[in-house]
């Protein structure tokens, strides 16, 4: 079992969600309501440094109150990700970069179908989301070439995240590409993409084998809801790539 991760439940109602996370990510479950003689905040404080990272299933306000006085240094503090009880948002709350909370937020989100919420400045300045679909066992070199072709004059360090469908969640070449460039992988459920399967170039092959008219364009657009498609689907050696960029008009209104 992965003992690096603590999963803190505030209420018994989160048991099913917590069990799903533990099954996929490992970790130790904490059920503080079983010890009524000590407040939950004090119980959490006692356990805080027993793990390198925490998933707290609670409201953000509760997490902030529990963390009051515990955080010391971003280089040594455990990572904390807050997941609401409905499993809608996985928020990287503490130690996003150094502690790995940003990465953990994506892992949590991919397990339960949540939206990863990342607020660190470095990520906020990256305007591009890349949607990728590919044939099975496509090597990383071909994925890299396809992404670079789609980017044109844009740079890989402008990419905020890679988005794909759940069928490709464990695709070796895609995982290697993300690891090589330190890019988070956003995995979207087939049902989510099917509900918003807008494409510029429907693919008969993808429709037959995946049950959708396309993957890369809807994945990129879903992952960046205020973005615009700046590079429609481009294909190269079994890899399909689409590029979405944040709409600058939102910044002009601020």
C-alpha cells in the first residue's frame, strides 16, 4: 500500500469516494469521527507530517482551518489536495510545485472525473491545451513529432496540460511524452467527450473503434472551456493533435 498518501474524510458520507481513491492511488484512510474525544482539527494536526501528501475530502474552508498553523515551508510541507464531497473539483491547495500537489490534483481528478484546479502562477501563464488521440502503442517519438508539427512556431513550454480520453489513460508513449516534458495529463471519460463531441473532421476509424467522431478536438476544448481552437486536428503517423488557446478577451475584461 502507498503509505505516502493520507486520505482524510470529514464525514462518513465520503466513504465511497475515499474508497475509490484508495483503490486507484493507494494511501491510508482516516475516519476521525470514530474518535469523539479529540477534535478533527487536532487529529489532523497530529497526523499531518506522517504522509508526504494528503487528499482531503472536504470543503476548502474546512481544509484551510485544519491547516492553520501547520504549514512551515513549501520545500518541506506535505502536499494537500482538497476534493469536494461530490467529486467535482480537485484543488491543489498547498505545496503545488515542490510538494507535488499539482500533480496529485490531476491524478485525483482522473480517478473520479473531477476538474483539476491549479492556481500556481507558472501554470496560469501557460495558455495552451493540447488534445491528443493516437493509435495503440504509438512510440513517444511520433507523439512528440505530431505535437511539434501542430505547435508550429509555438513552444512546448507554453503548454499547460495534455488532454485525452480514458481509453488512452495508460498509453505508454503518451505517458512518456508527458513525463519527458513534465506536462500533466488530463483524462476525460468517454461519456464526457461523447456529450460534447464537436469535431471539424469526423473520423470513420475513430467512430468505429472508439465510438466517437474524434478525440483530440473535443478533449482540448473540454479541458479549456474558455479557450478557442487555434489548430484544428492535425494527424501524423497515427497521432492526432489539436491546439486550444485561452481566449485573451477574458484577460482584457479584468
